[in-house]
């Protein structure tokens, strides 16, 4: 374990990029599986086994069952993610996150703190809070994508994250993945699922829309959250509230106005 050292960005800024390199991390009792993402499993690697003060690492492992083309795509995305993290100028400002969903929300204890992680797909916003660089592409994760991210030429803005946030509220209310309630996930096998009852046509038609909330899952106390979910998942980005307004509403514990 002593061979692993945290990177020191300040001493490497002016050096040439040596290119991509392959790192093999062996099986370890200090690796704990946290969850999964698109094509990868996410592990927590504890680096203080002997009481030394070392920050933990988040390790992403590409699914072993991926095809060669998929593996190449995921490797490229992970490299871009690493470059983004390395070049961040401020740890709390990343522009447009681009992949808001429950697996990317980390909760400590009994909601002692809540943080958004996995900023590798984040995009810079211009003065109008839109992504204006034509070379940049919204990646996201299909079930949480807004309509503008699914259509060619769609304008990505800060309100694209708001739509995904609304679907994250839907997850909290239903304990399901948006648009995939019929998909039987196999938690024991990486990336596998049962397609017996999965309607692919209906799934793709539903992407970018507001999924229904089953009445039997709702209680009177859910009223303000349901209203917030509804306004955040408006099809038109301009009708979605800005993040600052959402924070204000949540702090006041009042229904979000239309």
C-alpha cells in the first residue's frame, strides 16, 4: 500500500503530459464497492490501513463484460474525467454538472452532509449559463436526461441539471430508476439485467419526459416535494426554476411557485 501516493498537482503543471498509462490495482481488503455508473463499478479505496492520515481514493473499474468498443469508449471518458478533475480551479464550482442522479449524490450519516460527486462530465457555462462550445457534448445517463440533451442541436444550460434533479426527487419518492420500473436489475452481476418484461420502444419514447407518480406511494406530507418535482421536470427549460430558487424554497419549506 505504501507505493500509492497522492498526486501533487502544483509540481506537475509545467511538465509535459506523459500520455495515458495503465494501472493495475490488485484485489485488496481496503477496497469497498460503493455503486456503479455507465459501464463502470465504483470502489472506495481506503489508504490508511495503519492509522496513517491519507485521503481515500475513488476507483472506477470498467465492467469485465464490456465489448472492445465499449471498453475503448469508457476508457476515453475516464481519461477526460481525470483531466477535468486535474484542471479544476475551484473544487466547489464546476459549471454544468451533466450527470445528476442518485448514484452521484453522497450522503453522510443521517444527512449530516450531502455532496454531489463524479464531476468528470461537467461542462463550462458561458455568461448566459449555456454550453456554447460546439466541441463539447452532454453525456449524462439516459434515464435522467432532459429533452434538450436527447435532441440534435438541443441547447444545454444550467436548467438541464434541474431536470435531472427533479428526476432524482422522483427516485426518492418511488425508490425506482426513472422510466425503468419494469427493468429487473441484477445486483449480483455487474451490468446485467433481465429484459423479459422490458419494453424498449416505450422506454425510449419516455426519455426526457416527466414520469408519473403512483398515487399509492404518496402521503399528504409529500405535497411540496411533488410540486417541486413537477416544476423541475417541465419540458421547456425556461419553465424550470434556477438552482438558487430551489434552495430558497427548500430552506423555507414552502411549495415551489410556478
